[in-house]
């Protein structure tokens, strides 16, 4: 097996492509698309996003201490890309992409109504790391689209058509190949 050594770089893929909404009081809300977002802790529920300081949304999030992570689906892929390449200084992204601002418990920032999950966040710390600064945040509210609830009350997020980002490209999530703990269940056979 042939291998190449490359200079150190971020090659941890796939990652979620998420739309981050943010807003200053009495201003239009904005959306930035980020691929560097993740879970940090379960108790308390915490997440992180990394944003370049020169981005328009950076100062909004830093000043307000709030943002909403909006999960992105195949249906939202075009809007996610647009919101990642256009600046909120120049355009109203909610208006241009015909997205619906919705209230999210715990924050004064709207979520995106077309997203299957909106995660309201309050910044607890900012780590200045270099090209990007990482916002650590506590989850203070979650809103889910009832379209994905079944008759038993189970939320079927996997049916929403989530997308991921891999090395400059967007991908639809693939087929299910297992579930947490399946490798140690009785009768499990290794591959």
C-alpha cells in the first residue's frame, strides 16, 4: 500500500455543513455557513463553531454572545452554499434565499424555519486560535420540525436528508450501515 506524507493540515472529514444565524438588536438577521462545528460536551450540552475574525458574522456573534446552529439538508444545500460565499454586509440572506426566521427558546436570534433542527446557543468562551476563532457555547434551546416525528413521538432526523461537507464539496448522507453498539450485540459478526 503506497502512502504520501503531506504537510500538517485539516483533513478531518466529513463534517456537517451548518448554517449559523446571528443578529444584533434592531438589525436584520444574518446567516453564515460553517463546516467547523461540533459537539463539545453533553452535560451541560455544549457545542463549538469556528469562524474567521474577518467574517461579517464574527463581530455579531462576539458582541451578542448568541447564535443558532441550523442543520442543513439537501433541500437547503443551495442556500447553505450561497450563505457561505455571500456577505451579510451586502445582502439580506434570509430574504434572498426565501428563508423563514423563527423564534428559538433561550436566545434572541432567529433560527431558519426550513431547517429540521435549530440549536440556540450562548457563547461561554472564545478561543483565538489563528486563522479561525472558536466560539464555545452552551445549548440553551432546541427546536425541531414536527414533520420528522413519527406516531410514537420519535424524532427521525435521519429522514431529513442531512448533508455533509468533504474537502470543498457537499454530499448527501449515505445509507445506514449500523447503529451505536451494534458491534458488541449478541450474535454480532465482525467484518
